[in-house]
């Protein structure tokens, strides 16, 4: 049995409704956008910026990156914490032998206490650290 190669038509997709979408009928418009982008980035943009001083974004970028890191860590930890609490609530509700009110109160108070400690730790550790780094970068920028 000889090998059979698929018949590919790059001007049409397998699904007719896709061909009716913007920029999907042929590769021409996408290639034109790509060519204009490369022309602007490689030729026109540098020519426009030859006599201009670049923006000083070190402080803004440092602050933005610090906030992104803090936000990411905070969200991951909070999602994990919330998942554990939801798992406990579901286990208590669906259990044939739920814990006593004393145990439930103990878990709830530990949860609140953990949340307070958690938020305190992250606010002191990461928010203070990012603000300190911002102050250091501002001082080093002013020294230049």
C-alpha cells in the first residue's frame, strides 16, 4: 500500500464557518499586518526615536513587578487556603458523623487566627520589602 499524503488547501479551512471570520479567509491580511509591524519595529520606530531620550521607567517597572509578585503569591496562597476551608466545610456537611460544636469552633477560630497571621506576615515581608527596594532604586537613580 503506497503512502498517501493529505490534500491541503491553505486557502480554505476544514470548517466553512471559520473562513467567514475576519482575517481567516486567506493568509494575506495576517502577512500584511506582520510585515507592517516588522517595518515599524525595525525601521520606522528607531528612526523616530534617534533624537529622543528614552523614558525612565525603572521605578515604575520595579513597583509594577513587585506588586505582580506580591499579588501572585497572595492569590496562590489564598486559593490554597480557601480550598482547604471549602474541603473541610463539605466534609463536615456530608459526613454521617459530623464533629461536635467544640471541634467546629476550634477549627473556625484556628482558621481566622491563621488568616490574620498570614496577612500580617505577607504585608510585613513582601509589601515592606518592595517599598524598601523602591526607595533604594529611587536613591540610586538620584545619585546618577
